[in-house]
């Protein structure tokens, strides 16, 4: 199967806006790592917070890592 990062990014975005939770987590990771989109740490944190609010607990670790490794307050 061919990898299509831009398409995956768009699909995670639709899911994040409709459902939050896991979709918002992966959407935030795309922003954090620049997968299918230009890296944007502010948006990454925003969607990871949405994921955490939606009960996706892995987002807590991702937020901590994002802040630690990128010196975000």
C-alpha cells in the first residue's frame, strides 16, 4: 500500500473536528512531527489537549514530551 501522508493528515483532521479523542491525538502528532503538513507546535498542543479532554490518555505523555523536547512553556 502506498503511503500518503497528506491524505492521512486530512482524514485525521476531519475525525479530530468531529469526534476528538484518538483522531485529535494523531492529528496533533502530525502537526508536532510535520507529517503531511508543516510543523506547528502550537496547533500540535491544541489538538493534543483536545484529545486529552476527549479521554485519550496517551495525549498527556505526548503533551509533556512536546513541551520538554521543544522548550514550550
